[in-house]
C-alpha cells in the first residue's frame, strides 16, 4: 500500500506542478492580452487622429485650390489690365514721337525763319517791323501780316504762320532764337 500512496502523492505532486505551471502561463497570457488591449485602444486613438489629419488635409487642399483659382483670376485680370496699359503707353509713346517730330520740324522752320529775318534785318541788329519785312525766298517762311483780323498766311509748304506764332508764343518781331525755342517748348502740349 505504500507504494499506492506514494504513487498517488507523486501524481498529486506532478499535477500540482502542472497546475502551478498552467497558472504561471495563464498570468503571462493575461498580461500580454492586457498589453494587446491597451495597444488596440492606442491604435484606435491613432486611427481617429489619422482620420482627423486626413480631413484637415482635404480641407487644406480645397482651400489651396480655391486660393489658386482666385489668384489665377486676379492674375488674369491684372495681366489684361497690364496689356491694356502697355497698349495705351505704346500709343502715348507713338504720339510723343509724332509730337517730337512735328516740334522738331517747327523748330527747324522757326530757326530758318529767324535766320532769314536776321539776314534781312537792318544793320542796327534789330529786325524790321512786320509791315516792312521783305518777302522770304522760296522755301522760307514768308513774313506774317501785322493786322490782327487778317487771315493767317500760309507758305507754299502749307504751314500756317499764325499757328506758328501761337505755337511759339511770338507777338512781336524782336524775339531771339533762344527765346523762340523756349516759348515753343513751353507751349507744347
């Protein structure tokens, strides 16, 4: 009988050791399961945060598209306005070139006219009054009438002497070439 009791005790001891080992393994599994649950809840939080970040990114992309389209519209209108201003400036520059050419022609003619008057002036150094001037040679501007009501004289090139006088601001015949040029520059519009 002893051997039956010893055998029972041995089996009970083996079972107790196996139970103890099962309890230890069960505790380890429980801890790992608790860690997995914590990791799972953290993963759920990360998924929520990722979802929020994705939504913010979508909103930001939408705002960027909207801002880009607004910027494109503004740039398009600014470019159209700039083209319009460039065309206008081109026209102004062309008009300025034309005005400069006309002014140069008028100043050249005025210089010729003044030189012709200086050559025909009496030796006193002053030009003759308007009624006493001799006729200018062909190709030069003829003397203008001193009468205020007289129609403007035109030379054979089609220049209007009265308009020249208005342009150069001359009312008298005693104007130096420098004064005539300065008066013409002041009267240019």
